[in-house]
């Protein structure tokens, strides 16, 4: 197993009297695909927000590729190689798919300063080439000239995740990549996303409520409950853990009949 790309030590986040995250110690090897599960409010997004610098931890440390990134500004963390998607797609609705991807590629290639972003032309040869490659990789080239506002939800998600890949990150954090996608479409969407990430050798953490998707795509599962990790291991073992079944996923039968998909 390779050395950790991400190491989180005793991480915690308090909002007033609420511990949104506490006692989180996790080490992730490069190129691992990690699923993150937990009920609503369990602290999954808070965990991601601290890694990406969108929230400052109250306690603990975060190391990326051996460097301490605890509470660095989010822009600097992105420039170092950590990218993310949000629960709600962050795209420009009034631009076309291609224009969105060019913008992401241009920002991804910009010198890592604010003024660099402002000065970077959106249509440099390099960013156009990268945008084209990413459209192909995420299988959305047929939508190239569609306005982002008019896209079906699945294509919008692929665009959003493709944009997060601009700038060649080495760690990608996906916050509910299949939210709002029908059960029938989820598997295909994840197939496209995961093969794209695999081809780029990217380490990925993805938050997911559907246990079938977790079993299908995660190599390892972190189970969150009440701000902390209550189980961490291979999917089959973690999902069979009695505490995980009681507190998060419910018995297998429930998800099989479709009542436990979003706990
Ligand atoms: N900025 C904030 N200020 C105050 N409380 C917050 C803030 N952000 C999150 N919380 C609280 O922290 C807890 C964890 O929230 P978080 O968004 O991390 O949960 P989650 O596991 O991502 O849930 P979901 O599955 O609904 O997305 C919740 O109780 C939430 O209300
Ligand atoms: Mg969340």
C-alpha cells in the first residue's frame, strides 16, 4: 500500500455548543476510493469543508502529501491539488457546457494568485484543449453547445465533477455526487465518474447515501455518526457492522425494498 496522501489527526469542529465533527483520525493512501456514509447532520460535509479549507477546524491537523494544510485558505488548498464538488452543482447556468469547462480549465491553469485568475484568458489554447479532453472523458461532448441551465440533472452533475477535475487535482472530494439522480441513472453516472477518475489515478472520497452505490464503487467506507467516525473498513465489513446498520444504513432488506436509500 502506498504512503498516505491525506492524514487527518484528531480533527474537530465546534459551532457554539454543537460538535459537528470530533475525534476524527483517518489516513488515506494515494489512489484509494473511499465512500463516506452517515445520516443527515452526521458531519460528512463538515469533514470535507475542513479538508478543503472552507471551514477552519477547532481542533486537530490535516496533512496533504506530507504538508500541513490545516486551515490554509481554500484557494491555496485547491492550488496544492485538492479539488471538490458541492452538494449542489456549482456551474454557470447562462454559459454553455463548453464555456463552463473552458472557464474551469482556465482557472485550473491560472497562476496560483488572485490576480492570476483575473488575467487568465478563458480561451487559451491550453484551456480549450483541456476542456475538450474533459468533455470526452465525462462523455458529455454531445452537450457541448447546450446552455448549462437546460441540462438534465445527470449531465449537470457530470459537468460539475468534470469541472472539478480541471487543473489536475490529485485528491477529489465529492459531496453527494448522485444526489437528485434517479435510482436507475445513479449507477451509470458513477460508472462514468469513477472510470474517469481511475484513468487519472485520482484519490477520491465521495459522500453517498445509497448503500448499493457504496458497495459497487468504494474500496473503503468511513461511517459517520454524530460528528465522528464509528466504523472504517472494507465495504462489506463496514456495512455489516451492527452499529452502522442500527445508526445509518438499516438492515439490507430495507434498502432492497427502496425505503432506506436516504436515511
Ligand atoms: N455553518 C454552520 N453553523 C452551525 N452549524 C452547522 C454549520 N454547518 C453545519 N452545521 C451543523 O453541523 C452538523 C453537521 O452538519 P453537516 O452538514 O456536516 O452534515 P452532513 O453529514 O453533511 O448532512 P447531510 O447528509 O444532510 O448533508 C449538523 O448538525 C449541522 O446542522
Ligand atoms: Mg452534507
